[in-house]
């Protein structure tokens, strides 16, 4: 009995050991599956995130440019993968007869290929052209009678872009974004002041701070031929030229680009474009005085300064 009892106990112990060993193996396999699952899960998350990034263009179909476009939408792009699909999508809807021209301004993140897959005409420049020069490149390639300029990093709905096209079709030569910037402040930004000053010097204070520096804006084919595509690389000069030549320049719809425009230089204390835009306005003022005289076309009233100079 004792031997039988001992044997029975040994057998039960062996079964327990076997079960324990089996459980340990099972736990080990479960642990391995868990690690594998986490890895796969991580991969799925990455694919999901990539899918979210690419969702904007994978759901869109290719739409070729209109063979005889009335409207050319020009979009300078430099590494705008996150937004370019939605920007092109809205641009395609602004008019039934439209061509979308993307100027790949030294971009290297695939933005140009995304735009191309959606039917945009892509002009590729391997080296960065510099600020606003893409507008000149796009304008030279445009076939439309209305040229609408937007940026690849600002998603603006087609409904908010159509008024600019409408104003040109109705007879305007330049339709500006009716955005004057924040002016009700103790210290107004220098660029905002420069825009107001240039319009005042052009005898168009009614334009306030509306400027071709800001998108969106549109011009007619007549305006392009009159001011020249090169001037578009210096937007204030293009605007001063249009006004000086008597073209019809109007304030169109208002789009608050101050909120839409991402921070250009988070690591700089000052916007690196500020001195560039300041200089653009100074260059435009110089051109204006060269065309309209030292006083920019303003009268000197009854001053006879020559007599004083002769007496001295």
C-alpha cells in the first residue's frame, strides 16, 4: 500500500511537472506571439499613419488638364507633400475649363509626383528658384485667359477661390485678396505698413493693404501681357506696374492668409522673408518714381524752388 501510494503520488507529481512544463512552453509561445503581435501592430500603425498621409491623393482620380483652358491655376510647391493633394483637388474644381500648373521649386519629397498623378501639369526645377519666382515660371507656361495664383501649403476651398476668377471674367485685370493684415495694433508689422504705403504712393489708398504679395490673387491675360511675366517674381513691382499702366485693379474676396499660412521659421526670431519683402516694396517705389518723376506723379503745388537756388 505504501509503495502503491508512493507510486501514485509520484505519478501525480510527474503529471503536475508535465503540465507545468507544458504551461511554461505555452506561456513562452504566447509571449513570443505577443511580441510578434506588437511588432506587427507597430507596422500596422505605421502603415495606417502613412495611409492617412497619402489618403488625400489615393482617393482622387486622375483628371487631365482641359485642352483649351479658360483658367490656369498656378501653384509653386517646395516640399508640400502633406497638403499638395488637397490643394490640387480644390484647384481642379474652380472652373470647368481649368488647367492646374504645379511649379516644383526644388522639391524633393515627392510633392511633384503626387500632383502629377492627379492630373496637374508639373514644371520641375531641380534647384530652388527663390521666393515668388515660381509664379513667373507658371505664368510663362499658362494657356488660360485667367491666371489664379495660390500656394502649395495653403488649402483654400474652390468656393473661396472662384470670386477671384469671377472678377477677372467680369472685366478686372488684377483681383487682389482683400486682406490688409492686422492693422489695429499698437505696433503694426513692417510688411503690412509697406503694402499700405505702396498703394498710397500709387494713388490707390482704397486698396488698403491688399497686395499681390499675398495669395490668392488673379490676373487677366491682358495684365500678364502688359506687366510681363518677369515682374511677377517681385509682386509689389507687378502691382505698381499694373496700377501705373491704368489696368483695373480691384479688391476681391477676403481670405485670411495670416491664419492659413504656417509659421515659416519657427527657429528664427524674425521672419526671414521680411527683409526680402521690404526690399521688394522699396524697389517698386524706386521704379514708380522713375516712371512718374521724383515725386511719383504728385504735384508740388506752388513751390518754386529754382528761384531760391538761383539767389543763393
